[in-house]
C-alpha cells in the first residue's frame, strides 16, 4: 500500500505538534508502512523543522520553481569536456 505525500506530511504535522521528534516519527512510519514505502529520515526532519518554524502550513506538495536542479544534455557534457 502506498501512502500519499499529503498523508505523510499530515502525520508529521500531527506528531510534531504533539512534541514527537523527527526520528521517532520516521521510525513509526517505517514500522507501519515499511522502509520501501516511506520517505527518508532527512525528509521527515526537514518537514518537521519547517512546520515547527511556521515556514510550512500546507501538508500538500509544494511546487518548486519549475526549473530542474540539473540539466544534462549531450551538448552540456561536451562543453564541459
């Protein structure tokens, strides 16, 4: 069973508000859904921190700038060589 990003983030928000640490939240998620079906500890830490600091109030997916972090093309590879 795949759990949605919104559900994971809602759970992180709820547990964070209840004073649970990101590490414990991640352990509970892995225990319930398995390592392959859940996000990384780093993701849980980042989301929990953003929620604690008020930077994130939305549990849904937040769109990025639309620009990819990297753009690898044959032209770019040749330019670097």
